[in-house]
C-alpha cells in the first residue's frame, strides 16, 4: 500500500516538473491568419511559417511576425496601416505644390528563400515599411506628378496621374528628362518660360527607361493603390477658380450663341413653313380657280352645244312650219285657182247677206205703200231692196254664179 502511494506521488512530481519545463521552454508556436512568421533557432537555422495555426520549434528560437500585406498610408487620420505618415507633398511640372492622400498595399513574397532574404535585409516589418516601401511609394508619386501640370491634373488628368503612379510602383521609376519651353498662360495670356519633363524612352524597344526596381527584386508586389484626395496650394486654387469662372463665361456665351442660332434656325424654319403654307394656299386657290374656269368653259361648251341643238331644232321646226304653211298656202292657192276662190267668196257673200237680212228682219216699217195711185200694179220695195243688195254683193265679190264647165 505504501509502495503504491509512493509511485503515485513520484509520477505526480514528474508530471508537474515536465509541464513546468514545457511551459518554461515552450516548444510550440502559433501563427494567426493573414500573417507569416520567420523562425530562427539557436543553432542558426531559419524557416518561414506561412500557414496559420500551431507549429513546433526549437526552444529558445527567435520569432519575427510579418503581415502578408503591408499597408502604407499617407493620411491625416490614424488607421491600422503598417505605416501612417502625413500627406505626400508633390510638385507638378509648373512648380505648383499639392498634398495627396495615398494608400498602397504591398504583398510580401510567398517563397521561403525570398522571404528569408527580405528578412535578412530589413529584420522586421516596421523597418521594411519605413525605410523601403514608404520612400519608394512617395518617390513614385512625386515622379508621376512631375509629368503634368496642375491645370492638366484638375482638368481631367487624375486618371493619368494614377496610371503613371501604378506603372512606376509595378515596374520601377521613370528616368525623366527636363526641357525648357515657352508657354502662354491660358488665363492671363502672358508668355512665360516653363520647363517640361518628359519620360526617356529606349529607341530600340520603345519602352520607358527606368531605374532599378528594388521592390520587384525583393519579390514584393503591389496589390492595390489609391490616390484618395489631392489638395492644391492656394495659388492653384485661385487659378482654378479663375479657370472655372472663365470656363463658365465661355460656356454661357456658347450656350447663348447656340440658343441664338437655334432661335434663328427656328425662325427660318417657321418662315419657310409659312411660305410653304402660303404657296400651297395660293396654288390651291389657283387650282380651284382653274378647275372653276375649266368647269365654266366645259359648261359653256355644253350650253353652246345645247343652244346649237336647240337652234337647229328651231330651224328644223321653222322649216317644218314654213313647209307646212307653204303646203297649206299652196293647197289653198291651188284651190282658189281651181274655183276662183269660190268658197271664200261664198263665205263673204253669206256674211253680207246675213248682215242685211238681219237688219231687214228687224225693220218695223211698211215694205208696201198703204196708198197706191194709178192703175198699174204696185212695186214691192222690200223685194227690190233685197235684189239690189244681192246684186251689189255679187258685184263687189265678182262672184260668178254660173258653174264653170
């Protein structure tokens, strides 16, 4: 029983000492996600732990932690960047100055040999960022600003500045040549001497000539870059204000000109429209008058034709009447020639006889005298009157009472 208790105490003491020793020498390490660790053991061997989690190491090893992405920030705000520095002061080709807010992320190499060489050169991420990446970032931005004027930048050259900046970050800084030129100021109109910077190009390859890219040789790649804001100095702001004012006046003048031209075109178009309408109306009136005239002429021709037909009909009717009259006259003439116009004479004779007969019939006096003297027979006065009248009528009419043979 005593032996069993002694063994338990012995094993407990050994376990406690073992745990204490392990805690003191700590042969385990841990790497968080987004980081890498350079492990240097006491015997001079080095390795890089890229994966996250627990790993074994020789007790007493030195561990240096690097982030996978190193952030260089030039800003007035405090960020979680590896390096936080004030705005980058850059000078444009026209010697004006501006401050830029910039963020650049660099990706460290994923090859162990390259990473160990980088660690050997800089020893830690703070030294790498402060003495390597931050100055390189600042110089690339300044070199990019020297390739354009501030007016070109605020007039639409921001993307060009960003493009030149990224190209130099990736491939190395340009070698720039300076040329003296004369230029007339767009606002004041004064002729001034300026110095123009141009990128030197290799005549054989046509590519820009660059300085050696130390960052690329270390296996460091640019992951992202951002020029957030550019704050110009006061004289640039004043020049920009004048430029905007002049541009506004020019824009207003152009707009007024365009409006006037448009109104002129509209007036001309409306005038042409009115002329076309008047011309169309006149043509319509002329056409109407022409149609009316043609209609009147056709109606007149039709009326003339009707009158001609009516005249011809009248002539034919007159000829007919004349013919009938001539025929009737001829018939009567022939009859009269045949009987000496006996019928007419008899009608006249009858009319005359009727007149005096009627008158005689109405006579109320005595036809025979009431008192006769002598011995001769008395005359009949009425009978004598009748005979006289008949003889007179026969004489007047030239009536031949005898029947011709």
